[in-house]
C-alpha cells in the first residue's frame, strides 16, 4: 500500500510531462493546416451584414481575382488590433478584402465596430450563429483566408494579422494564389 502512495504522484507527473513535451513538438495553432487548403471555398449562404456594405456569395469568390476573407467580431480584441493591417491591405491596388461578422453577440455591434475602427471590407456577410465559420473550419476569430480567382482556398492564417504576418505569410500567399488563378 505504501508503494502505491509513492507511485501515484510519480505516475501523475509522468503523464503530465508527456503531454507538456508533446505540446512542445506540435506546431502552434497559427500554423495548423486547414482541411480547406487547395479545395473549393465552402458555399456562402448568408446575407449581407447590413445595408451599408454589400454581401458576397460563392460566385464572388470565383470571379477571377484573389480574395481575402477575414472572420472578425466586435468582441474580439485581436480583431481590433489587426484592423490597421486590414486597412493597409484593403488600400493596396487590386486587393479584394471581404469580411464575415462572426458570432456577433449584439445586433448592430459589427457595424459599430467598423464605424469606430474603420471598414477595410468591400463586402461583408453576417454569421450570427457561426454556421458559416464552422463550414470554413474557423477555430476562433480572427482568421484570414486567401481564396484564388477560381474559388480555391490557398492559405489560412489563424490569429491576428500582424505587420510581420502580413509581410512574411499573407502577401506571399496572395502572390502564389494569383499565379494559381492564371
């Protein structure tokens, strides 16, 4: 019986050490691959967020130009932090940035957020229940996708779009998607 008392803490420590070590060798969530990469973007079946900005459909994602689709929400702190990068991105020539207002808790909060922070999106749809996000494989907001001109998802960024992530990951993915669309 005494041996069992000493063995239990050792066994618990070994189990904990295994899971901690395993987390060190797994990739961080921001680089987890998406099941959608190199597959058609899921159908967009939701309406525009409001009358101020048009919505978009699956046909818009297949219109021959690369599209950035960003899932955001007004309650999301990293969404506020990445808004400046999205504004910069939206002002680049030939850039098409679409938004999905994801699991908004209060009606009109998405528009208030964009009025306060600035609206980088030329088209926005509302996903109040998160159904569309689940189809896209959204873990949580913010998430940004690059869709080529044929409607194929080419890249996914999980988490905040920082200046470094835009330079090192998103812009190269956009260029690659442009070549794939040709």
